[in-house]
C-alpha cells in the first residue's frame, strides 16, 4: 500500500498526495509543510511536530522526513536546533520588488546570482506553433539552463527562437556570460512590447533531467512573444518547477481596474453541430 500524505486546509478540507503523483515523498512532504508555513497555519517561532510525529502522521520513513526538513532549512523556512526540534523562521516573502528596482534590475540580480549552461545552439526549422507566431523559415534555436550559482540547483530552462541572422552574435560564449536582453540591445534591437502566456504542463524525460525533477512532475511555462517594429520578432519560453519558483505579476490600481495586460483565455471544446 503506497504512503498517503494529507494536509489540513481551510474549512476543514484535506488535500492528499501520494507516490502516484510522480514526485518523491520527501518533496511532497516539503511542499505540504512549505504551504502551511506560507499560509500562516504554522507561524514564525512555532515548533514543527517532531520527526517521529511526522513519520506517523504522514506514513513515511524518518529518512524522508529528514530530507524534507533539510530542504526547508536550506531555503530559510525553518531553523533546526540540535536536540530541541525544528522552528519556523520569519523568512518573509519577496512578492514585490524593493522600491526603485526595475524589471531590468531584477534581471541583473538574477544574472549575478546564477550561472548559465548552454544545452543547444543551432539553426533549424521551428515547430508549427512557433513558425505560426513568428512567420519565418529556419530560426536560431537556443536552449539554456540557469542554475543557482552557490548550490548548482537548476532554476529554469529557457528555450528561445530568434532570427537566423543573429547566429554570429549569439555565440555559446556570449550566451554563457551575457543576458539575452543585453545581446539584443548590443545588436541594435529594441523590443517594443512583449506578450506573455503562462501555462502548466508535466515534465517529460528531457525537461525532468534538465530541471532535476521527476518525470510527470508539474511545471510552469511562461511564453514571451517579443515585438520589434510592430511585428513579432522572437519567442522565449521559460520552464520552471513550482517546487522552486513562482511567477509574480504586478499592476497599478488603474491597470487592475482596466484589466490592462491581463487576459484569461479558455480553451474549451466547442460543439460543432
């Protein structure tokens, strides 16, 4: 019988996950505790249940519990005190950028804290959905993995399709040391606006390996279609694991009132009769 993990939720409901989800049990337990801490169910300064209690409550081994607690400690959610227990830290949340920091400032900070591995770099015919968006023949294709510089943990996979004539500019060495937006600027390309699309998918074998997760694990995909001189110019797709990353959207009150920049599209099956 496979282990079953349950977690308290509001209004008396419970959520359950199991090995059928394709996610290791220690990661599931990490997510359960991570969620309860983020929602304030377990407040800063509170002690977590003992390792033995967690083993009994969730039906998992002590090794599983210790791995989950180690991950929480590594990410600053808890403090483990030898011989005493684990306590929730007041880690805060980075939901808003500090005052005065622009989107480009955030990109530069990410560049400083991470390193890039170029996985693919070639010119090829794009898949139909990309060809339809960009209206071009062969395109420059770039796949990179961005890793946390200190730990080497993979944070995102970026998949870019650009005009083939940029191949001489977007070399492997340049892509390792310079952000994409800077290479575009150096090439004299000014992006006028970007359309974002956020979707969800499950990890196939290749992306599971690149993001160091399990096959079938949930992933977030952010597609960015960039426009130059009034026409689609390039597409950048960012693939993230929700275990490590979140997507944050910021809008002013006026933009929120007008639903500016945010549209929800429903791909529903229509009756053809």
